[in-house]
C-alpha cells in the first residue's frame, strides 16, 4: 500500500466522486417523483393508467439495471434517439428507482386506515384532495424505512454506470487499475469514497425516519 499513489490519484477520484454525487442526486429525486406518481395512480386505481404503471413497475423491477442501460445506450440510437452516457445513466436510474420507490410508497399508502379515507370522502374530498391531505402525509411516514433502503440502493447502483463509460467512482478506479496496476490502493480509495457518501446519508435518513415516525406516532 503506497500513500504516494493514493495522494497522486486524489484529484482524479475527486472528479469521479463529484459525478457520482450529482448522478445519484438527480436519479434519487427523479425516482421519488416517479414513485409517488406511480403509487398514487395505483392506489386510486385510475383507469388505464393504473394498468400501464403496474406493467412499468413489473418490467423495471424484474430486469437488471445493466440490461436497461445497454438498451438505452445501444438500442435507442437505432430508433434515432441518441443520448449521452450521463443522460442514459440518469434515465436508467430513475426508471429502476421509480419502480422500487413506487412499491415502497404503495406499502405506506396502504397503511392509511380505510376509515380515514371514508371520512375524507364523506367530507366531499375528491381523489386529488384525499391524496394531498389524507393519504400522502400519513403514507409518507410509513414509507420512510423503504425510502431509506431504496436511496442507499440507488447510490450503490451508480457503480453499474461504468459499463457505459461514465467516469464515476467505479469506472475511475478500474481505469486507474488498468493503467498503473495498483489494485490495492485504488480499490481502497473506492471503498473509502463510497463510505464517505453512504455513511452520512444513512445517518441522516435514519434520523429523519425517527423524526417522522415520532411526529406521526409519538414513539
């Protein structure tokens, strides 16, 4: 283990670290938005759309991200739709993450008691109002454990982006290993980089989960 090698590689890893954070942030935000929309459509059984989004969830959750990225990056240009590697990575992450988020939110929304839904309808609320004032606020707190797990999962899934040459952390480490054959140093840096990202994220999300559950249930 050479600390000189590690020090020399820090600027390159810093760029991969920044790109990994950026791609993760966009992918997670997009996944949460897609997941909420998908889950609410399924929860209220919106005609036609409910079936379409259910099919989307099944396809996304039952195909690997690797295959999805290959399809986006290599198959779409055949149909005249060419995207950069970064855009393909973000789209793939949102496509996969949105399905997992939808399942997590669905579990939380289903935890809202039917009596509260009936009370909302008795007050004259439509589905949009029920979603905004009754289902989402309570269902979100129930979804926090799944949301936390999915966020961590999606950050780790960015390592797959190396297959389409996105210079994130994993691709950076593999390139350096291929050029200088210093596996121990670069793999050590890769592990440390992911730990620097994931440990604070997990701590913040666990704190947020406790806060949300305490506000909702008082324990």
